[in-house]
C-alpha cells in the first residue's frame, strides 16, 4: 500500500449542523436548536467504504449533505484531499467550492425525484460534463454511452426519458450520472432503500464491482444492516446526531460494544423460525431538539447508571481501530465477549440483546 493510499482522502472533525427553533408569533425568537449533527468526527481512507447506520432521524443524511456542502455546516471542519493537499470545504465560498465539486458526487435516495423528467437520459448523464466543459460534444456523447453500458443500461436508450425506465434502471442512471466525472468521493444516501429486494441485490453488486474496478471511496448511508455488512469496510453507528461506535465491519458485527449497537444488530431478522423475533431497542428515539442530560441514549438503555444521566460520554478508542462513546465500556466489553463466545460455540450468528 502506497503512502498516498494510506492517507485519508476525507477527514471530518467536530462537524455540527444545528437548525434553529423559533417561537410562534410576530417576534419569532430563537428558543433552541435541533442538533441534527453534533460533533461528528472520522477519517476515510482512499478506496474504502464507510457505512453510516442508525434509526431514522439520527442525522445520517444531514451528515452526508453537510460534508458535500449541499447544506452549510454550523461549525466543524471537513478536510478533503485535492491535488495532494487537504482543503477545508467548510471554509470555502461557493465559487471556491465549484472546482472541487466535480471530485465529490452524491447518489440520492429517490431515483424518481433525482432525475429531471423533462430531460432525456443522455442529457441527464451528460450534464455534469457540460457544466465543466469537458471534451467536445462528440466526446461527451461517447463517454455517456460508455458509462451507461457500464452500469447496465443499453446506450441506445439514451434518447428516452426517465419515465420509461423501472426503479432499478433509474437508480443505475443516477449512479452513471454520479460517476461520469470520475469523482474521488461518492456519498450514497439510502441508494437502494426505494428498490425491490431483487433489484437491490443487483444495484449493490454493481456498486461493489465499481468500487473494486474504479478504486472508489464511498460513504454508504443506510438502515439495512445486511447491505452495510456486504459492501462496507467500516461502520459508524449514529444516534441523536452523534457517532456512538465506529469499527471495522467484521469487528462490529461480530462483537458490538455500545448498547445501542447491540440492540440495533439484535433486531436483524433471523430466517430460523425457531428463534424468537427481537424487536430491538424499545422506547422513543431521542428528540434532537430537546435532548436529555448526559448520554442521549440513557432513557432507552437497560445498563444506565447515574453517570449516564449527568455527563455526555466522550469518544475513545477501545481497541485496534474501534471507537466508542459509552461510560460503561469496560463492563460491556466483558459481557459482549462472553456472549460472542457462547454464540460461536452454539453456531448462532444472530447477536442477542444483552
């Protein structure tokens, strides 16, 4: 592995996105903030895929949009490697940001909404090339045909409009549009959640092939843990705007440390009818506009102690490449290790709730 490959292509430090809450009436005074993303930090190495998982409303999509500056972050730093140097995207103006945008692309969740119905598929996929004035029209048209063929769309279909395609085909077109500029970073926001299961598998396999072929660096935002396990090298678990655990995929699925991660994984359906279904974590998701004191997860955590209700846990490294934010980490580590040994001995792969 070269030194350049080992260095992070993206380094996020203390990223925050807070949305103000205003009172009703004429004065419209600010009464608080919705902490959609709160002090998120991570590094992403070139060629790797980071999965971001968590319940709806935990801040996954907002994190992705803030990194790409689709929305402006409240504070924090987003360093992106460009021409061998780390550039802070959060501090750039829109004019300064434009040359870097061609290196960062997003695959949106809804392929039905992310394609202009009044443009042909060829024009949609070619549009990024037009914006950056790359090549002649003949060269652009040829490049569109090549990328469409690579994602499984027949090039002669480029004159058709989006309504003529199925959901899976539209998502392939969205992927082609994201890849046409050969970006260094792709953020896939629930890229397969709107598709049928059989089509999901095709798109996931396509992304996995493109990742290996093009050495893509991706942030894969999802709530389907089986998909994350299949395609991601690392997984970050978010709760109430914060990363509560981050680890290599195999380590996290084999032995989750944080109570939220444990219960999240325990809710994965088991095809064995003799194994009782686990509904996962109980209680309501924390209100990011009115977070409880201390750890945001403590009202739903059966391991909760006094310190959990008073102090927000700091992120710390627990072992090789693993990060966790939990006051009770040593005790939970021992319990998780014992349970994993029991499951391995019994040949059980499902992670039981502690």
